[in-house]
C-alpha cells in the first residue's frame, strides 16, 4: 500500500480515537482552551458500483491517494477550503472540507 495512503488511514484511525480533542491549533495558542481548531472533515459514501464486493479496498485506496494529491495540488488547508471526491466511474462520492471548531 502507498505510504501516503497508510498515513491517511493511520491519521483517520487516530482522529476517531481522539474525536473531541483538538489536533491542530493556531501558532502561539497551544495553551488556550478557547482556540479555534482547523479540522479536515472527510466523508466518502461507499455504496455504489465502484465499491463492489471485490473492489472496496482498491477503490478506497485509489480515492485516498487521489485525495492526497488533490489536497497538495489545490493547497486545501485553510478554513472554508474543500474538494470533492470522485470514484473511478466519475461519480461524486464525497468531499473533504476544512472547518474551524
């Protein structure tokens, strides 16, 4: 598996464990509990033909790799930024949004 995909999957698993705890703070505000936190919200619907029984893992891996490339290429990282997620068949199956909480 691609190293970037493994990193994304690892980060997602860690984020799930620490669901309500801040992971990113503005520089210089590490100790402030009222700090706004930028959060990447990723939603992928895995219910169409591209995610067939035999291809779920491959399609998810392909999508996460492509998402990583899109984030870097389009400089997605500021609050309000977003990108759509498209499956191998060209269908929109999700999105990544950067929000402040």
